[in-house]
C-alpha cells in the first residue's frame, strides 16, 4: 500500500514517557479490510491508537493516515472514526440528537449531520431506539452507539478499541458481522483487543504487540500454525450451570468442564468451533448464557509461547 492510498502507515515509530518505552520501532501498514491488533494490557495498543488518531506525536519515526501526518491536523482526522473502549456519552440526550451534534463537529451542515446520524444508527441496528435517551441503553446498545458515532461522517479509517467488550454471545455475533461487512466495503479497520478469539472472529490479518514491539504479523491461519492446538479456557456465566454443562459436554472440542461461581469454565483446543457452537446455543434460547469470557491468562501464555 502506498502512502497516497487510504490506510495507515507506521514507519519505525517509537514513543516513550520519561523512562518508560511504550512503543519501540514499530513498523506496519494497514490497508482496506479488517486488521486485528492483539496484545495484553500494557502492550502499547492504546499509545498506538492515540498516535494514529493524532492525539500524540511519536518521539521517533512517522505516522501517516491517508498519506498525511495526523498530529494536530484536524483535516486528516475528519476521515478517521474512533470507537473508544470507554463510554463517553451524553446520557440525558437522545441518541439521534447526540450523534447529530457530534457529526456537526466534523463540519457537516445541520441537515447533512441529521442524515448521517440516522444512517449510522440504522446501520448499527438502533433505528427503533434513536429517540431514546442514551442513559437507558444496555451495554450492547451503548457499544453500537459508539460504533455509530465512528461511522456517521463516513470515514475511510476506523479504529475500534475493545469493541466486543461486555457483549453477550448474540451481540458479539451481530457486532462481528458488522465489522466484517465494513471491511468488505473497503474501509480500513483496526480492531484492538486483548482476546485472541475476538480478533480472529473479525480479522483475517493479526498484528501481535507486546512490550511495545511487534511479535507477529500475519493471517489468523499463520498465527494458529505457530500455536497448533493451543488450549483456551473460557468462562460461561449462567444461572443454570448444570443444564448448560449438559449441553457443553456434547460440543466437540470441549475437553474439560468445571463448575465455578456464577457458571462454568471450559477448556477447549478448538476455540473457533467452540465459540460458534456456544453462540448457536445462546441464540437458540435453550439455556441462558449471560456472558462468554476468554480468560486473560491464556493470552499471556500465547505471548510466552511466541517468545520462547
């Protein structure tokens, strides 16, 4: 991808805070489609996102967004959409009014901002709730609203920071399908997460970051080739653990099922197939599944494996 094309170019960027090195000579290019940015807390993901979004300037190296340096360049940022991890909403305002206001800040006329806000809310499935106060939104609806505000001004580059955090299985499936659809349309999406399966579910290419350096960069299949049959522990939150366990043990790849406070913990050597089966089970309504949480220590083990 040349610098003149839509996307992100990182050219040997380094960023430090005093004596703490957050990023160390990171180079990568992100073009159209979905790329996963995978790393544990403290890996440098947040710093990288702030550099791409023009909030910070690298100490060394160069960041280009659509061929231009983003720092202190509002014109560059009008072509970038950010879905942050933290909620920063207008809780007493309707979703449509809040998003219209945010879109007007991008330089749109009142009419165009209203139209863009409506299109974005419809795109994320909030067309029946756009007149509701955001304060009454569920966690999943707030996540979708944050994505809508990242889309309303029709950007070329979209940054999603932990977008699936806190969603139930049906919500994760719907959100993942939307992310993949945006990538298929030619948008440049960078999806940050600390959970391997979440990145695998939406991105063909994965960049693994830890201690400010790129440990691996390749397709999901290439990364899995480095991690053959790597086990994953998953926590399933449910009010009916015994009934859920009866269904889980019938899933291929569920190696160990244990009762824990609030649900089950399951060990699987085939995460992709296991998550698909759990998602279908949750969607069917056969047994309640409130949350599906891959355990962080498995990701730490992945990094230990990659650095052996």
